[in-house]
């Protein structure tokens, strides 16, 4: 598993920054998501960061975890209030974020964080086989290759003074 995280200021421009950083992480890690799935990931991170801006105060944390068969994106904010799915009317300017997450994500959820606040997350399947047998072996090899690419990308970013956090998959599990 490859993981990276970054923090965002509580300003509207952070929504666009989150989208671009997510796309950069996927590109650097060599994750070839189909275009529609990459667009969905960007849309969903935009919605979760927007919710954090609207309903919480302070810094926003984003974590991107790339596993063998799944992309998981988590957004942390300082509010203890649980996210609430709303039914937005045709003329409402908000209230669709969690409905989009529910419609597009393969899995999603939330939970409290240590020291207060919460984390809201979603998962999307990565492109490629997800089964067992020969296909499962292909996925395992692809996962190991992805981890090696992430380590090289981390070294390059470290040298360029752009240091994402990469965690050992054993520790992160």
C-alpha cells in the first residue's frame, strides 16, 4: 500500500488544490485509473473538502491510500459533528456532496479522530483485475510494482523538497 497525506488551509482555493494534488499523486504513483474513475475521485475529494470548509474550522487533512485494488481518500476536519446525508431540492445550492459520495464510491464512511474532529472517507476500485487465481497473482505483482514506484516517487519528491508521507504497508494496515 502507498499512502501520502497533505494539509490544506481552510480557504475556498483548497478545494482546487485537493483535486490537483490527488491527480498528481495518482500520476506519480503510476495508477492508471480510467478517466471516468479519476474524474469521480476528483469530484468526491472536492465534495469532502468543501464539506470540511463549510461545516468545520481549521486545517483540513487529506490522505490518499493506494492499495492493490482500491483507492481510498480520507478527509479530516476539526468538527465532531457527524456528516449528514441531505436531500437537496432542485434550487438548493448545497446538500448534494454526500449523495454524490454514496452514488459514486464503492465504499464510504466516517469516524471520530483522536483528539477531536472526524475523518470522512471513500473508496474507488482501481482499474484491472480484482479476482483470485491467475488474475489475483497479476494484482499482487502490480501491487508490489506500485509500491516500488511509490518509493522511487517519494525519493524524487524528497530530493525536490516536496515530501509526502509514505507509510510501511505493514504498519498502515
